C-alpha cells in the first residue's frame, strides 16, 4: 500500500509517524467514515486522513482498507519511505 502524507510541514518526520498511527484498524476502520453502519462512532476515523481510492465492495458489503504495516511505502514531500521494523527507511 502507498500512503501519501499531507502535512503542514512536509519536512517533519513526525508526519510519517502520525500517518502510520492513524492508518491502523484498532477500534473500527481508519478508511471508513466517522460512523459505522449502525450509527456508532468509528474511533479509527480521523478527518486528516483521506482515502484516495474506492473501497472494495463484494456482495453489497463494503470493506475498509487494511492497517499500514512493515513494507508499506509512505510518500512525504516528494520522498518515499518504507515502513521498517522500527521507524522508516528513506528509499
């Protein structure tokens, strides 16, 4: 998965950590809206995270995106970084 990070300071490596933290499915789905189908709050939703592609639909069921994980590539300020065991490695 490639995640593009939009941050007010694109030179700030903390933006990568923020994006990684906010693209985890811990208590809902980061890639779904602010509410679950039953109307309850989606705790993993954050308004600063934009999903840039349509979600997968199968048999009328909408599936959110998986959590970010090691090996994924994040783009920040025109540079790409791979999620490492700890932190990020610039590519």
